C-alpha cells in the first residue's frame, strides 16, 4: 500500500515504485466486480498526486544538472549537490554519495585516491549557498537535503585523529593549540560520538584543559573560549557529567573562566556549571568549590548573554540546602532584589528568591533591603500568575518571621487590596498564601490587661 506522503530518497527509484503501486491499484479497481473499491480509488488518487510531485521535482533537478557549473555537481554521482560536505582531503561531495562510498568500506578520497585521515564530514555552507542562489536565479527547484541517521561510532581513523588533536593541545606552538581547540569545539558540537569518546580515553579531559592549567598568566582569550565551549559540549552528554565534574582541574578552570575571559567564555562556563549540576553529587561539589560567588557577580554585571546562564546555574545549585546558605552569604539577595526592582529577568530571578526564602538569613536580608515593597509593587504590575504566586509565597514567609513588617503589609492592603484580590483570583497556592498573610496581619494585637 502506498504511503500518503511525498517519497524521500532517489527520485528515479521512487517514481518507479509509485508507478508499480499505481498499476496495482488500477488493476484492483478494474477487477472490482461489486463496485465497492472506493478505498482503492482514494489510494490511486493520492498516488497520482505523489507521482506528479515527484516527477516535477525530478524534472527540475535534471534540467539543472544539464546546465549547472561542474563545481556544483558531486564528483561521485554527477548530480547537483543537495548537501555538500568536505572530507579530510579538502574535496567536496554530496553527503548521500560520500556516505555510501564510506559505508561500502572505502577509506580513500574518490577523486584523489588519497587515504582519508578521518571520516568526519564538514558541511560546506559556501557551496550550498552558491548552489541555492544559482537555482533561485534560474527558477530551478533543488530538493531539500535527504536526512541520514548518525554514524554508529568513530572509526579507528577518527579515533587517531581525535588523539592527534589532543596531542596538539600540548604543543609549544600556539597556532597548533588554537587550531586543535577550534576543531574539537566543532566536532563535539556536531558529532555525539566525539563527546562519548572523551569518556573512553583516560586523561582526555585533563589534556583538553592543559593549555588553561599550565600557564594561567598568559591565557589567550580565543583559545580559552574554544576549550571552555568544548567542555560545555561534553557536559551535555549525561554519561559525561560525573566524569567531567570530578576531574580535579575542571571546576577550578571553570571558576577562572567565570571571572575572566570573553563574555561568551563566561556565559559558557556558567552554562557548563548548569549542565553539570543536573546531578545532586555535582551540586554539592560545585557549591563547595566556591562557584556561587562568581556566578552571582556575573549575574550582577547584567550582560544579557550571560545572565540567563548564570541564573540557571544558581537556581540548579540552590536546590540543595547547603548551597542556599552559600548563595545568601555571597550576597545573592541584594543582587536579586536589585535586578527584580529593575524588572530584569524577573521570572528566573524571582524563582531563585522564592527558593532562598526557606533560609532564615535570606529572610533577614530581604527585610533589611526593602523586599516587601518591591514584591507588592511587582504583584500589582505583573500579569504572570506564577510570579504573583512566588511573590506572595515570599511575603508569607516574611510575615511569619518578622512581625515588624505587618504594618507595611496592612497599609498595602488598605491602599490597593493586593492580597484580597489575589485571594480571589490567584492560583490555588497563591490563594492559600494570600489568605494566610491576611489572617495574620489582621489579627488583633495582643494586649496586656491589669485588674
């Protein structure tokens, strides 16, 4: 039975398949003596539509092949390249053709016959853009690149290439270090097998960070950025999180990167700590290493690129109780309230503030820094139910811990009715917290009577 979508793969082969399917359906319609074959008619109609689309696509492509520049054709298939990629010899091929060549066991360049140093395919965006523009100028439709499954793993040549890149990082020649770092950054971003292979090589992570640990006084910013970003790429893989965090030099180097480097380096260092902190054991390890202070400082600086990563890392780390105390001690409350007051990253920062409100010192800091008026002001402005809920949850905790704030809360309620309104139309939790605050602040003051 024919599929209803447009067929993918080789157009000529699929046209043949559709024709055969159409012949079968037409025969079934003709042979239907009782005229009940409506299903066959529907299927035949859809098959005709698919056949028309595929023939049209194939025709456009072949018209293009006849007239297009030779450099736009794949040397293997002699067809216009849909997804041009570069192999290790520097030659460009269509991805589908070179993958077939490699999967057949070949380890040489089809054009030059040179032995491939590795089998990694790098997209040739320049040639792809040139082909797209050429087709557009001539009204030729180029089918979208075909999708292929990831390779099962790295070949022996790929592994050797990987090890050679690690070796280059220990070179005394800076240009070799930078080239290797940039390549590893690219490979670990695009190829999951490369991320996984790090865990199979002893000391691979230590070797990766060698240039940053050996000469801290003369760190080159672009080299640092590539190596920290490579570490981020490795940390995305769940199986790598424990290994990366427990490699002795990693956290120290990430903290150095948080304090200095390009803003992208600092942002990626924060993002790495965020991904690593998915494991509870890593949360404790990172917190003990002193990561919260530089993360809070990065948040305080207010770079848009870095704030979200810093906030995410702080939130994740403060899920465990011991890190809440560290964050408060490192000045988190003042920074959070200032940013919320300025209406910067309110959703994320308010969530952190609500999480920290279970810490007694955090509540004391909030009371000293004017949190009550800040939170009421935000509740009146925001339309976000979650933010209102977090605000009133913090106020509830303040209310039960500091009676001196009751007067301010009563005045707010008397002027704006903020709590009463939330008790009517807030979330279930917000209603409960708002009612709790109202009940508390409206109680008659205790009086001492004498006979």
